[in-house]
């Protein structure tokens, strides 16, 4: 069978690939989180481990009580991928705190006014005295800022959050997928081809979206081995995990619900945020409120980022609309070659596996990616011309290769 025919068949039957067992799709066997949480297992996402760096010590203590209780009941688990991502990012969180403290010293300095005509005025002498006191206080303030920044730096890897995790997290709570690296990459390619969450919307990440997939595979295998409900605690509200409504997370993706049921003998997966976890376990009201406020700040920050990106996109489309056809064609080529490479130029070839190994993400078809980016603003004839020329080079393309010096070297992390 020709490769393009095979691709057409796979695309045409994507729903069959996403929902392979139609017999149970009308099942109403769903429990609510309130019904499930007392017996369910809990799995933590990376963002949940990092969020306490923004919380008060009292709230961290409430979190410790919940984690300790769940660990005693053998109900708390962390994917090894989460442990690795946390270890990579915790120093970034501490650095943010350190930089924020030092930024307090960057206030512009008050300048003296030296016009001779006002030097002998009483009001000028009073102002000079006030400025002297202000400068003395400012010098004291900067010393205090330096002391606090030094204290944060002195923590090293014994900050309150890292100490909490070191005290209660043992290797027994770590879970992982049994799939090897090649199997995971093949699974990621399959999900991208059929738009199956999670991971297929994160191909632009440095890891091509494989982080979310490894976490999900770890959850699936834990559900399969225990045959019990699982509660995934995460702040991630992306479309990879949640069905969106009016720009906000509405319900967990049904594809995830159904896949978990298939792998766990009909059990349920629930996805909740951090404040909901504290609510379920009757944490102190002040701790719940602080988490809700932090979640709201993060939500608003994401909204601002999305709004900014939309504005940038709007300006870019306006810029494109003013170009000549030849300039638009050149712009498409520039964009395409900044994001994709021909497989022959950057990928290993494995004849036993039937072709190129897409280690940089993909395969991507020129028409799909170009129409997704430009169809609303550039004439279809121009797009057709560029696509046809690119397809003469290759029907499928790889994501852009990352230079060796930029590839992240994620080392295995142990929690003892």
C-alpha cells in the first residue's frame, strides 16, 4: 500500500483509533469526585509540586498533613517524569524569589536640587535634611534586602518546600511507564496523527510534548495494575487535558476518561486543582483561600499572555495582508523553514521500523501546517503553490532539529 494511501486511511478512521471500543461509550458508570476521593489513589503533577514556593508556611503545613495521611494509606503517587521536571525547575522558582527581592533595590535615587538662588531658603534646608534621612533609611533598607537575599541563597537545596518533600517522599511512591523510549516516541506520533490527548498540542515544547504523555502513561499503568479510581491533581488547564468553553477549562477530555476506563476495568479518572484537593480533605479555610487566590492570579496571567499573543498574531496578519503575492510566498517559506526540516537532513533512518525515526517531532504534512497558520489571510492559490513545491521535496517533514548545545540533559532524579 502506498504511503499516502495509508495516511488517508489513518486520517479517515481517526475516530476508530481514538475510541477503539464503541461498546461502552454510552456507559453511565461515572462517579463524582466526592464519591470517589475517599478510596481513590492520588497522583501529583509537576506544577503541584512547584506551587508551594508561592505559599505561606502555614499553608505548606496543611499540605504536608494531607500528603502524610495519603502516604500512610498508600494512596499518594508521583510519576518519575514529574520528579525529574520538578528537580529541573525548583532552582528556577528559588531564583525568581531571589531576583524579586533584589529588584527592591532598583528604585531610582532621589536627586538633590542645586540651584544657587534657593540655597539659603529655609524650605531648601528642610528638604536637604529630609533627603539626608531618606538616604540613610534607604541604605538601611538595601542592607535588609541583601540580608534576605543572602538567606534565600543560603537555603541551597534545603528550602522549606524541598525539605518537606525530602522528609515525606520516598522512592516507593514513584511510578513510571514500562514503555521504552522508542515505544513512547511512536505513541506520541500516533497521538499527534489522530489528535489524541495528551501531548499532541505540545509539539512546540523542547520535549515535543512527551512529558505530558509519559505522565499519562504512568497514570494509565497504575490504574491498570490497581484497578481503582485515580485523582490527578494538576494546575494544567490546557486543551490537551480539558475541553474548553468560552476560553476556560470546562470538563476533562472525554478521550482521557474513556482511555482510562479501558485500561482500568471500567474505573474513573478525575482531574482536580490544588485548592480542590485541600477542600476534599477539610484543610483550614485560610489555606484553601490562599490557594484559590494563587490559582486566580495564575489564571489571569495566562489570560493576559493569551491576549498578548492574539494581539501579536493580529498585527502579523495585518502585516501579511499588505504584502505582494511574491512577498507572501517568501514569508510562508521563511516561516516553514524556521519550524521544519526535511527528514533526510536531520533524522535517523531505521529500515526495520519502516522509515525515519521522528525524534524532533512529526511527521508534519506541509499542507496541514501551512493552512493552519496562513489560510485566514493568504490566497489559497499562493498556499497551493508553496505546498506543491514543498511536497516535491518531501511529503512529510520533521520538527526543527535542536542544536546539541541547546538540548536539555535531564538526569535521573532519586527521591530518598
